[in-house]
């Protein structure tokens, strides 16, 4: 009987003992590569079977013994020339070594096997091998189609989906990659390669470090030596400027495989970030001796440098890579995006076209070329004295007449303050379509920020979108230009972000961050990052709240340094960073104190500014528990109060996750412990759970019990506070007692005057139609208070300006209108209201300018005649003529 195609390809036939082979496969999966090799040893004069050879070769590759693996696989392929999995792994080894000449015959043979019908299309491993090999020929369509066939052939085999997911990641097709990895995990939940792939998805999708770390932890629990997992951890450490951790992780990888390509790339990036040119060259040359002309090496290093705003350095690395490996699509793509970020658009687009020619399936390259082919040609550009603008034509008047003059004034202020002019022109690219902004910025739609500074190029949503306070955002980004250039792109993230926050808070009082209670709570819980590790807090943030806190802490730190030591010392720190100095010691030396004293001084300043919270009961801050520890039980006697406290904290964590049932279970366990029901933490959980379940009376009773101590209790005990008053207000809103709710909110504001949460609730409350009698006046006051704390709300800002204007409060309109215009600069009615108020207060020149802007922006037909009459009157006043006498002359 003739052999089947599968048998002819050397498929499942094996002469190894099944138990020994299974043990070797288990050792390989768990990272015990030496054991896997030992278990695959066969007696002398006996050729190993294909399955044993594959395990041994994979172990040798994992240990960096590429030549051993190559010899083993070449011998095996000679014995079984049509065994596609063996050929696949041999081709991988040849690719690792950069031996393209040796690869070509195997690629050609694979095409021939496919066209001649010698590939068993029922076997996923054979189809995967074909896909992997033709991928090395840049044949992405056939690779994709063959992987689809492999998944259909054996849905329970996770390997095709893992491989497919990694290809999607290379092409920046993140959603498709996630689907592939999740499909693999559905059949093999512990698959470490799929877990690592999913970690990469989380980072590419929205840089979700918490989710990525969970996946990496799962992968490393199976294989603690997984090079891919360790490499991602090292790259995240580099992103967070934690250079010591990154170096330690690279060492761990190299302890297993001294030739690992990812370790070489990370070590080279590490050297570049520390300005160790000799170290970079050593890493580059050592890697080239293993894998000559590896463009991916340069692409990775350049990509990491870009994330540190080292754009010029990234360009040099990417250009080096494009010279070494002129056909490498990832390197050409990185070079193109880097040039675009530097404003060198002609060469940048040309590099992207070269990348696209090599790889027409990369989503990032495609999106950027589409943007430059179809969107950018429809934009307009104009220049002011020091700045350049790329805009949508619909935003021209607003940007030219409102935004650009403000930014020119801001630029002049920064020049005077920093004592130098950065290289120009500084270009603002302002996009009305948020996806166009995201693609211009990162190459993919969807981005969680409003603007990004690359040095001399700033990309942003258009100010006319009404989606942000453009004045605050763009002044922040413009400050980055000065910090980046003065420090030669070496400024740590926490310092430059804090400095930009400092500039905005000094520009306008309402642009100050009000995060005193949040910082107080983080300090109380021991979660406040030390200054030396504050840059890492940006990249390690587990949610939006923690990311916001990193900005707030950086702002507070630079505010402290500026008040305590003066701006000249901060500028000196930037210069020191530019000279190559590193770490918090640079700042300490610039201000003339030790690192310890610098940290202590900042903490003491925070404590002083948050002293009011020491006298409040703030359970939302003090009882907050990291979710990872929420389910832990105290290792104490089950009847102790300590265990009741632990249950209460766990219940609150469950509530934060939206799991009311689990929170209820924790509350019942806490209440069953003697004395548990009387613990403040348990009472607070009772109120929080009742509030979540809309049991308003029960919630009110619990919170009142905490806020108003019973007769005979120690009156010096800290009881009342912001947290309780906000929650009492919410319970009264549910009970429809709006008078009581208003009183609680006013008390909350008194406890924390910097909280926009309480004033915002008050605005909502005072807009409730069920109030008896008009509360419009009170609502306007609450809106004004909210916008002074959080100047982002376009609708509220409009309501304030127009409400004040209707009441004839021109002086208040003069104060409120600029705040609204910093959110909606293209709204004619705002400029008109501002112009009328300025005219009424005798500020004729400013009134004329505001009225001219209103008319240029296109007011309503009803409004235009009155505005022209008023503008004419202002112009006459400015010329020294009285409007009445001018009228008599005309008659």
C-alpha cells in the first residue's frame, strides 16, 4: 500500500518512546531547554524521528545554539526532504542568521510542493509551515490565506492562530491579532506564546500596561524563561525610563540565549538612550555577526527612541538601517514616520512609499500614505512670525485670528523666559477629524490624547472641534518644544510634563490642576511615586485615574521647585540633562540640595497643601484597595475586627469593579464578625452598596451615621468630610430632597474647594426642572465655579457667557468670554458677546477686535447688522470722532 501524503512528508511516524517525547515537549514549553535536549537524545546509530528533531532544534534555538540547530535540521531535512515542519524550522534558523542565499532553495521548493499537490491540506502543521516559509519571501497574501486554511483544517490546534496573530501584529492589524490570540487561548488557555501576543495587543491598542502585565505574568508562570515575555517587560521598563530594570531583564534573556535578537535590540536602544555610542556600536556589530543586514534591529531601536522624543537620533538609526538593509519594510516605515515627525515630509513620504512597495499590508504605512494622498492636499497652510499652521479650510478664520495670535504671544513669553529661540519653524498641524489626527500622530486611528509634541512638529485636534481647551493644551505642547530642545531631547518625562503643566498654570489661574485630594489619598495609601520613578508612573498607569495622577504629581513637583528655588534653577536642570547627565540627581544638583532632601521637601510641601484633608474622614481615599489584593483574606482569627476591615476593603474593591453581588457577600461576612457592623469601614461599605443599588434611605442612614457621631462619642474624632457629603447629596437626589442635596454639596465644596466634582453636581442639581422657582442665578454661579476648576466644558461655558450677557452683567461677561473662546474659538456668538461687553465697559480697541472676529467668523443674519453698527461706533471712538457728530455730517 503506497504511503499517504502525510506519511511521505514524514508526519506522525516516530521511533521515540511516547513518554520520553512528551516529557521533552513539556520541558520545552516550560523553558527547561537543557532538559528538553537531554530527553531528545537518541542511541548511537539511530536517526531521530521528525518530532524529536523538532523539539531538540527548538531547544537549541532557544539557547542560542543556532549552528547546532541548523546542522541537526539540515540532516533531518536530507532524510525527509518533504517534511514541511522540519523545513519550516530550518528556514527560521536561516532567517535568524540572515542567510538569504540558503533560504531561497527551500522557499522555491515549498512553492513547487504546493503547486504540485504535495502539501497535505488537512494538516494544520503543514499548512502553517507553508505560510511561515512563503512569509519569508514577503508573500503576505498566500501566507494569510494558508493560515486561514490551517485554522479551518484543525480548529483545535493553537499554533496557526498564534503565528497568524503575530503576523497581524507586524502589520499593525491589532483587532485581528487579538482575535487570533484569543482563539488560540480558547483551545490552549495556558499557551505562553499566545499570552505574550495578547500582551503585545494590549500595548499596541492603548498601552494598557496592567492588562499586558497580567498576560505576561500568565506566560511566565508557564515558562519563566520566555524570551518574548521578558523582552516586552524590558521594553516597558525602557519606556518608563527604568534603565536598571531594563538592563536586568536583558541580562536574564541573555543568560539563556546570548544571541537573542530582541535582547540585542533592547540593549542597543538602552545604550542609545544613555548616550553610550560605544555600547550601541558593540551591540550592533555583535548582532550583525549573527544576523547580517538585519533592518528589524534598526527599526526597533529607532521606534524606542521615538517614544522618548529622541526623534533626530531615531532618524539617524533608521537611516543607518535603510542603508544596511534597503529592502526592509519595517525600517523604511519607521524612517518615513520619523521624517514626517521632523517635518521632512517629502523624504518621509518617499520612504513610506518604498516601505509600501515591499509590504503593502502594513496598516500604519497604508494609513499614513492615504492621509498624505487624500487628506493633506485638502488642507491649507499659513505662517506667522515664528510658527506655521496646517489646518482644515473650515478652521482658517478661527485659527488665523484667534489661535495663532495667542500662540505667538505664548511663544514670545517662552523665548523671554527660557532665554533662547528654538529652531523653527514650529509647526502646528490641527485636524478637524480626530482619526486624521491620530493617524498623523501614530499611524492608526484612535488615540487617547488631544495633542502630541514631536519637537518642532505639534499635532492636535483642531481647536474648532470644541473637544478641548485648546489654549491650555497647545500652550502645554509648545512648552515641550523649549524643554526638549534645551535638553537636547534628554529631559525625563516627569520633568517635561510637569514643566508644561507649570507653564499653563502660570498663564491663567483656571488652568491649574486641582488634584490635592487625589494626591493626598495616594500619599496616604503609599501609592505616590517617588520623584526618581515618576516617569515610570506615566507608562505603568493602570487606568485613566492613575495617568491623571502622574500629570498632577509632576505638576505639583515643578510648582514646588519653581516656588522654592526659582525658574532659573529649573532651566539649569534642562541644560544639565542636555549635557548627558541623568537621574533625579541632576535636578537636585541644579537646585543645590541632596536627592533625599529634594524628595523630603516635596513630600513636606504636598503634606502642607493637603493638611485640610488630615482633618476629614475620607474613606474613598483611605479604604481604597488595589484590585489585585482585594480578595485577600487577613491571616488572622476569623472573629477579629481586622478581618472585618479586610472584608470591607474587598467589598469596596468589588464595587469599584461593578460587582455588587461580590460586594454584598463581603458585607455579610464583615457583619457576621462580632463588632463588625460598628466598624466605620463596614458602615461605609453599607452605604456605598445601598447607593449602588439605589436604596437611598439605607444609604443615607449609613452616611449620616458616619458624618454625625452619636452623642457621647469623642468629638475630636475625624468624622465628616468631602466623601461623605458628596454621597449624602447623591442619596438626597435619589430621595428627591433637592434642598438637602444642595446643602450637602455646598458642605462638600467647603471641604474641598478644588473639587470640580461637587460643583459639577451642583450645576446638574440646579438645572433640575422640578425645582420650585427659578434657580438660574445660582446655577450660573455654580457653572462659573466649575469652569474655574475644570475649564473644558463647551456647553457650560456658552451657558455662562450668554446667561450673563442676557442679564447685562458686562463686567462678568468680559471675564467669562475668553474662557469660553479657549474652548470654541470659531463660535461667532461668543466673540459678539465679548465685543458688546468690552464696548459697554469702555474698552473700545479690544471691543473692535472682538467684533471684527465675530463678523469674520460669519454671525447669524439677524446679528450681523447690529454688530456692524457697533463696530463702526467703536472705530469712530478710536479715531476720536463722536458717532453722533458723524451722523449729522452724513445728513
